C-alpha cells in the first residue's frame, strides 16, 4: 500500500481551522446536553434505503429504493432542528447514492447542527469529497470490515485503501475509520491492520464489537480483547469517551449493562418513510411520523423502559445516556467512566482533563468558583 498523500498547505490550514471550529461546536453540544434533558442530542436520518453493496449481516438496505425526495429530507431536517437536535447523522443504505446529499448537509449546518454521514466509501471521488467540504460536512464514518473482500463483506481495506488516500488528501472534515471485532469476524488481527492504516493516513480510528447472526453478543477471547486494547492505544487524541466506554468494557467480557436507554427522546432514528424509531435495531417503536412527533412523545419515550438494554451495542445512544447520568449524578458518572481503581483494586489517576473539569465544575470543589466558571463557559459557548 502506498503511504500518505500529502495535502497542500492551504488544505492543511483550512483543515486545522475547521477542526477547531468543530471542537467548539462539539463542546457546545455537550454543554447543551448537560444543561437540559428536553431535546434530542443525536438523530440518525436515512436519506436512501438503497445500497450498492449487500453485506450479508445487514438488514438496513435494499437494491431498488429511490432517494428520499430532497424537499422531504429538508423538511425532516427542519423538524429535527425545531425539536432542538444537536447532531444529525445521515445514513442509508448508502447516502452517497442520494444525488443531492450536499444540499441536505448544507441545511443541517445552516441550523447550527453538527453534520455527520456514514458511508461504505465505494462511490467517493475527489470531486465528491470537495463538494462535501463545501457543504460543511463535519464528520464521515466508514466501516472497514476486513483486509480482503469475502462473501460476507466487500468493505475491505484492499478495495478501500485508494479511497482512504483520497480522503487523506482532500477531506476537510474528520474521517473516522471503524473496524470491528466479535462473533462474525474470523481474523481479529485484521481490525488492527485497518486501524494502523487509518492512523498512518492521518485519519481517526475506532473499534467496535459485533453480535452474531442471532443478534447475541459473545464474550471476546483473549486475542480479540488484545486487539481492541491495541486499537484504543493507537487512537489520537488519546483522551476520548469512545475509549473510556464502560458499556463496551462489560460487553467484551460477556456481561450485561444496567442502564436506562432514552432512545425516542434523546436519540431518534428517522427511517426512509419519515417515521421515528428508537434506533436501527428497534424499528417500529414508537413508529410515529416525525412531522407529528411532539415534545410529549419525546418525554414519554425517554422514560419508557426498553428490554433490549442489557446487551445493546448501540454505543452512540449509550454515550448520550452517559451525558444524562453526568448531569444528574456527576461524581458517580465520572467514577463509572474513569474508575479511580483498576481491576485489581489499585488506585488509578483520572485523566488530567477530567480532573481539571471536576475541579472547576463539581460543587464540592467550591460552589462560588463552580458557578463563576459555569457562567463563563456558557457565555463562551453562546448558551443563554
Ligand atoms: S454497505 Fe452498509 S448499508 Fe450497505 S449492505 Fe453493507 S452494511 Fe448495509
Ligand atoms: S437499548 Fe439499544 S437497541 Fe434497545 S432501544 Fe436503546 S439503543 Fe436501541
């Protein structure tokens, strides 16, 4: 594989400016989530159900659907904005098959919402990446399933490496390469090869775990756990919630998680027909049209207990739940995410940013200074 294609100096500068602006808006999104439980933090919106691939583990696609009409998609984005949504992930099928995807991204950004898309990467060209830059895309997520294509998935490093090089040269948005370890993956070391290549190209890498064909999670073996830990160590920046994920830690050991899922309120999944569902794994609940979805619906569904929580692998919804836990019980939440003792009971220091934020904002460190810094932070983030 060829090494990293160097971007121009102008591109590097634009990328740095956009990165800082994105970080500012991400901080604002977190602050809004910590301040109020009454808006969706994250929504996934399907722009087209058709896909150009046919991964055998996937039931989120067909090979015939037309794109959701652009006007209809824009109306859905407007509705999500009116509900106070702070992040929208455009998904499919394969979103790049939507001919006016950039128009939809532009509308997301016009509302001040963070714009993310998921793609298999096959249809990327330099010209399309530049169009997405101009539309204001914030982040692209690509799952790479294996090193060589096989009968399960063609999302392989061999096929996609050229596209990843193209992204390294042209993208001004963050590119996150996701690799998976678990029941359906025969060669866990391949996830590490994929993550190393992503880092070599200056992209971000993350690792997830997959369930088997029955939807069950099996505990990971020693080799699989070692791969996940190694990928986490490669990750830059080293400090991230994705890395300090207490849910994934339990699932890796085959243990259930005890948590409350607020999907239907804090997370919405909007299918191609414009209906609201909890998430991609729980279509049909509540199944109400987004145009009629109200704050009362969000409040009710947020509170509804879901039986699928113990072995859920939808980490984005779990991260939203962590933010809510942080707002309601800050010290317990921080202890859960960043334990102050390791598995053998030895004391462990929390990461420096966590200690600094705790010292500034948590009440027992001085109510007066806490209030002062909170007010200053809200002013900087332009939150009333
Ligand atoms: S590329 Fe994505 S949407 Fe298409 S079949 Fe594979 S997993 Fe499903
Ligand atoms: S627990 Fe997981 S699978 Fe169940 S509704 Fe929530 S996010 Fe979806």
